């Protein structure tokens, strides 16, 4: 079960990095390049956590995961390419545009919450599979 979890976690990270790569190609700015480099460094750190799962100190585990979550929040909502923001309306009517915006933010909020929880699950999964000694 742990192997399946670690593979699934790695796949989600790869998709996230792929999204960042596509966004950095579309927007060739200093911010996008900095985001790409920072995401790459954090991705390697998270990958190290996934591979060396039980041999990494809990404090380092939490620091890396929290940094990853901060990057995820910034990228998702505040970066120039923010995938969860509503960028364009496909209707001209103000009421329909408001409904479209509301529907988008509802879906985006749910997806963001699920991804945030998934990324945060790594230290908790470590605690579960390592047992009580992992809490120290």
C-alpha cells in the first residue's frame, strides 16, 4: 500500500511540474523562470522524501512539505499564470458571466483543497507507516 501511495504522490507531483513547465513556456518572464527553478528544487526535495521515506528526520520532512505547500498556494492563486483564477468569460451577459465565474471558483476551490490536502498527506502517511517512533 505504501508503494502505491508513493507512486500516486509522485504522479501528482509530475503533473504539477508539467503544468508549471507549460506555464513557463507560455509566459517567458523572470517570475515564471524563477517559479520553474524553485519548483524544480522543491520537486527534487519532495522526491527525495518520497524515496527516502522513513530515513528522513520528521522536522526536515515537515519543512520541505510546508515549503512545497507555500509554493503551491502562490502558484495556484497569485502567480502570473495562476491556474485557479478566473481569466476569461465566454459570455457577454453580466449575469451569465457572474454565474460562470461562481461555478469556476467553486470547482477551483474544491480542486485546490483536494490537491492541498494530498500534498500535505505525505508527512501524515509517513507517521502512519513508520508507527509511533516517527512522531519523535
